[in-house]
C-alpha cells in the first residue's frame, strides 16, 4: 500500500514570530523555517507502517515555495521514498491546499493519506477534513494510535476528556495528534542518501486545482504584553489581594 504524507514548511516553532510592518501577516524574511511538527509525526507514522510491512511506498508532498524542498529532503532523510513539491509563490489557504492534495491523491492513488492535525503557523486544523470531504473518504482526525488490519484502519482519537476509537475503511485520511509517536532524527548517512531520492516539481495547474484565495487578511496583531507580577510579603497580604484585587475568593 502506498502512503501519502503532507508536510508543510512553517516558521520554526522555537522562533518568536513577528508581525510584518504592514500588519497583514508575519515576517518570513530571514526567519528559520522547519517542517510543521505534526507533519514530522505524520512522516514518522508512515515510516513505522512501512517498517512493519503495512506500507510499501511513502510519498511526501509539500505545497510551497522552492525552499519547501528542504522540508521534503528532511522527510526523505527520515525515510520517505519519494517527494513532490507543488510550487506556489504565495501561502495557500487550507481549501487551496486540499484541492491540490486531491489532485495528488487522484494521480498517486494512495491507500492512506496522513496529514498533521494543524499547521503551527495558521492553526487552521482544516486541510485534512476538507481533503476527506473533497474525496468523499473517511477520516480519523487527532489520531493518537493507528492500527491497520487488512482493508480497515482503527484510529484512536484524542477527544475532550478521553479517547475514541473509530474504524475506517481504506482508503482514508488520518490527521496526527501530538502523542501518536516521537519522530526520529535523520542520521547523517540518511541525509546524504536523501539527496539522491526522487523529488518531482509540479504546479497546482498540473492537478487542475483552482487555488484562488477566498479570504482577505484584515489585520494581524501581536498578543498583548503580560502585566508584571508582584511579590507579597505575608500570607495575609496574599489573601487580601486575592479577595480585593483579583476578586477570586
Ligand atoms: P492546517 O489545516 O493549515 O492547520 O494544516 C493541517 C495539515 O495539512 C498540516 O499539518 C499538513 O499536513 C497539511 N498542510 C497544510 N498546508 C500544507 C502545505 N502547504 N503543504 C503540505 N501540507 C500542508
């Protein structure tokens, strides 16, 4: 079975994001970028499925600028077999990404598509669900465990206050939650080998996808600064502040 994994290039989660001077987005120039952490988990899960003989090929796809090749090479170094870069100059909205991915799915015919539950830059948590709807496939979102048995995927999902296990008929869409696995680091020999693995370049038009934006960003703002804390000298003073200033007692 072929597994398709979607991996987005995002601002490295360890970098403090700054709003652009025009207020219409965040600064990306000279900012360290990385693979979306939930997508690292998606790549890892696909590799584990291959290691236990449930998958035979892993294709990783990224929709982004030329530099998204680095993200794809990281996935190839982790263990993916082949990569597809769908080149776009501007960031696409989740619906645009889902339409492109639908085209990739129709061309590649995977038995399973794994995405992250959300991209840490736009926090949309929409692409996997939209892709499932466009394809008419089942979806198991927020997966913390995936078990494949023949034509079935059992997906344990993290839901409010517990876990829910659903059974999906393949082909299906799975989106990863944080506790699904711990992604591996690529070893140096694998990073070298990844340079020779196939990486195809395509455009949204190759998949007949209309990626025209439908949303207009009006404003992007930094979060408001936090007020400094105060030190209290006695328990009585603390109780007094909790009662009269914070009004929580
Ligand atoms: P989002 O709906 O934007 O929060 O993204 C959810 C997931 O969709 C991500 O974790 C990725 O797996 C996938 N995805 C979103 N945008 C892209 C992109 N530009 N390229 C590849 N995968 C993407």
